[in-house]
């Protein structure tokens, strides 16, 4: 496995569509090596843009509202970032192992985070991809990286994603080998997480 705080992040969108063979995946562990402000800003921009496009009618507030990205940088989180060449890029950064990556000319096109829960479970958070390339397989590739990480590198062999039913995310995970736990459905009232209407959470599980 290959070993992002300003309110105005640099341009990180590639000028041409990314080729799957050109993608670069980097894994970060901010609790060990802090992410530079420009990288945090780029992640916030990507996540907020993606979530607003799909869930904005129900959740009008930004997904990561604070410039410090407290949720994204929760202690213990592992963050996968997928980059493609063809833009201004980002400053150099340390990955989870301390290896320095030069990212000049590389743009952030996708991200997903993982955290350990219970004895066997790893939970998926903040899966987001660039709106410029909706059919590039970026989300699927990031989930594959999560699976590889959990299967080969860590204790615990269960991936869990909590999805909002009305947005079709449960079906998205089903197509990638997850199954829905019927007992894991939870109804949420209007106002929960800043919502303008009620919604249902579904728990999707994949045993590796």
C-alpha cells in the first residue's frame, strides 16, 4: 500500500479527466503526522462540495463546517486520498509512515476515512469524490483500498458503512459486496444533524 486550513484552498481539480492508471493513493494518519493546512482545506472543499450536491436539500449545512475539520481529524482516523495529475497541486506532505510525498501537479479527486470500532469492526466515513468525474470509479477504488488495509494490515475483518437510505447509498454499497442489516435501520427525526426532514440510516456490513 502506498505509503489536507485556509478558507480559500488552492485549485485541486485536474484540467483533464483522470486516467485510472494515473491515480495515486496516499494514506494519512493525522494523529501521527499532522496534515498541512492546504491539505485540510482541499479535503473540506472536496467533501463539502460532494455532500452538498447529493444531500444538500436535506442537509443544508456544510458537511465539514469548521475550518479545523474536527470530525475529519478525529484522533485515530485513517484518511485515504486519491490524486490525479493535471493541476496546480498541493505542497509536500507526510503519509502515515512519515514518507514525504511531493504533490506539485497532483489534484485531489477522492477521499474516504476509516476508524476502528468494537473489536472486529472498521467504520467508513466521509466517502467523497470529485463531481468532475462521476463515472471514473473513484469511490469504488477508495473502498478497495479500505478493504485491502483492513484485510492485510490490521486486526478486525468487518467493514461497516452507515448510509442514508433515501440517497441510494445502501444500494451503492450493496453493489460492492456489502449487505444491509435490517436490525440496523434507525429512523432520525427532523432536525437531526441539521436536517430539514426525517431520514433513515441503514447499516451496511461487509465481512472480509
